[in-house]
């Protein structure tokens, strides 16, 4: 695992933007795994800027989002499809027909999960998977107790996740309690994984992800089993790591060796 500790959230977004731009320059028809939540928003803003300045193109990109709420159609303001259109897709040169988000309004959610998983595989698998992390260590909507081998399926959300995400919903608005999410096994199949975490509220989850035992109790810890996982955090999110100094030194050496 490559652990990159940067000063603040701005630096994390800059790093992630460079990482995506490098990926797209090396492979313009990349299959990207994309994420929602507040963590990727600053990255998406930077990618929009880079695209509008002509520094990078998404015209040959295919994307698959991690998850969607069950019960919300794509045109619902709190759906993850709507989020992606608003925060990224509407502002870049991507072909919307090649952007995929599970259908939260599908009549048969289980069948939709099977279809979505097959669609990812038929496209050739994900080249670069972006992740945030929940305060309880979830990735996508793979809550604690998720099988580390899980594929796309229906998952019931924990009370803590429902509470954390309630900030997006009005007090009297329907808030889903279940979601379709790609599995931990699906995520681990991506060629590369880039996880972003910022702020002190994520420090415990980051510790579990990076230094904890590989365990369903912290789904993000499964990334320890991935060959090309890069975890990018700010100082606050890194504050509980005991290996912080080593990680900073190793990252410095990584840069020096790349430049040599
Ligand atoms: C949601 C999403 C996750 C995301 C998490 C953290 O539960 N399903 O993909 O990582 O929230 O969100 P935030 O980045 O807003 O803290």
C-alpha cells in the first residue's frame, strides 16, 4: 500500500487530480470507478478545470459509480446519479451514455445488482477506482460485516451512515436505508485504487484501513490485500497512524527514486 500524507484537503485534491490526469493521458479510454460523498468533490472541480482548459479529455472514458440509494430514481436530487451529473459529468466532455450508476429505482434491485456487476466485467474491468471512506470504515456502501469477497448487491445501511448522510436530506424527506453497492471483491478487482480521506472525523477509519487487521469490521482494510492501492490523506486524517513518520519518509524516497 502506498500511503501519502499531505498537509491539507487542497493538497489531497491536487494529488488526486494529477493522478487522474496521468491515468487519462496514459490511457485515454480508461474505465474509471467513481465515488460520491464530499471527499471527491474538490477533485472533480479540478478535473472539470483541467478538461475545460483542454489539458485532459474524457471523450473516450467509461465510468462506473460505486453505489446508489434504493428508492431514488436518477432524476431525484439526492440520487448519486444526480450528484455525478451535477458535480462532474455535466461539465466535462464525457459521453453520458458511457457513464454508469446502478439504477436505484429498478423494479428488481437484486437483478439490477447482477446486471451491473456483469456490465463492469463486460467493459473489461475498472482501471482506476476512486474511493472515499465512511467514518465506520465503509467503502462504497460496503458497511462493516460486508464479505471481503462480496460482489454488487443490496446492502442495508448502518444507523451511523444514515445519520452521516442525513445532512443531504431535508428533515421531512424520505431517506433511503438500503443501497445497491459494488462489492469489496468488485473493488479489489480494479487495477488501481485511490482512496481519499480528509479531516479528523476520518482518522479512526484511516487507522483501521491502513494499520488495522484485515477485517470485515473495517471494510477499507481489505485494501491491504490490493497490489496497487494508494491512500491519500491529510494531516488530520493521518493523526492516529503510528507509522506516519515511516510513511512520510517512504513517500519521499518514492519521489526521489522516481526522479533518479
Ligand atoms: C457515502 C458513500 C461513500 C463515501 C462516504 C463518505 O456513504 N456511499 O462512497 O465514501 O459516504 O462520504 P464523505 O466523503 O462525504 O465523508
